[in-house]
C-alpha cells in the first residue's frame, strides 16, 4: 500500500464518520459558501440525507465576492442540491463596520440570525464547514456559531483541511483544489471601517487579477495602496506581467500597487 492509498483509506473512514454524524443529526441547513469545506459538507449531506432533509443556504452580502455567489448557484445545479440564497445585513451592525478583531463574530451572528428561522421551520440543525485546522486560528466567528446552536460535523468526523481536499477529490467534487476564499472584509486591516464601497473595490480588483489567470490571491486594502498576495508559484508571473497587473488594479481606484514577496497567507491580518 502506497502513502497515497493509506491516506485515502484514512479519509474514507472519516467520510463514513461524517455520514454517520449527518444521519444522527437527521436534518441540516448547511451554511454553503462554495469553498472546499462547505462544498464537501453540502455534497455529503445531500448524498446521505437527500434534498428534503439537507438544505444548502448561501449568505449573500457585499462581503461575498460576486463570482463566489455565482459559483454556489452553479454547484447547486451540478450536484442537485436544494439551494437557497439569502441576504444578510451585517453592514447594519455598527460593531461589524468598526472592524476590530471581533468583526467575524458579528458577521457570523448575523448569519445565525438569518439561518435560525429556516432551521427552526425545518426542524433542522445549522451546520458549518469548520475543520480541525480552523480550530487553532483566530476565529471569533466560530464562537458566534456555537452560541447560535451550530454544529461542526467535519470536526466531529476528524477532518483536517488536507482531508477535505482528499475526500473531495475522491468523491469527484471539482472544489477539491479550489483556492481558499475568505470574505472580502478580511482584506481590510483592523481599525479601518468596512464600507460597501471598499468591499466592491476589492472585489473588482481581485476579479480583474483572476481574469489575468491568477489563482490564489488577495488584494489587501491600505487606502490608496493595494498590497497583492499571490501563491509563491505565481510571484514570477506577476513580475513578468507587471504592467498588466498594475493597470488592472489601478483601474479599480488604487494609486499604488505593491507585491508581498512572502506570498499568500490566509488570515495574515488577524491578531
């Protein structure tokens, strides 16, 4: 048995545990963002429980990139999910807009407030695609989710981020290698007020860079300056296509465009 075979065997056992946990819960409302974690959870829930008992719901707000909302719609159609987009209004919460280190708590509290009536009407449990690796990070949103009664089936089944990708690939889910995509507000440093205008500017800048073929990236917002983080393997590409990259980002209202030579780091504005 190869190392890859052993890894797949371990992950298949975890998939079975996930199926058992979802069966125990009976009915679920999956917070479906279209990322690798929530996609695996939604797909396995649909396969295990069937669409009458598994409802995938996507929170739509200015902090969700437009391309992500569109992909959720496409994925739901591809996989036969019972899917509903709902609007959340975290921008109405002053504590969210202030953008301190607890911003994610207020965002997730808004999500729970919107999902709870749906779950109550269906006699379902709200489930989120949190994995074991997430537990060691600064994630105040998890606290809000737990306080709102959410469950983390991937954690219960023992999934790491790597497990999620291995399992997703084994199940034929195209999201298995999808780059991580946190909410757009995560690009704004703590202490800088979140606004619809800033979120839209960041979304457009990242979309323009993806149109150039870049994959894993973040446009970190510092006033007139955009600090670009890309995968280490794409730094040379950005430098080689410097003029195109600068032109694409400046077109969205930035005056200065810088490249972070450390590359992409998820959540590096936390703390």
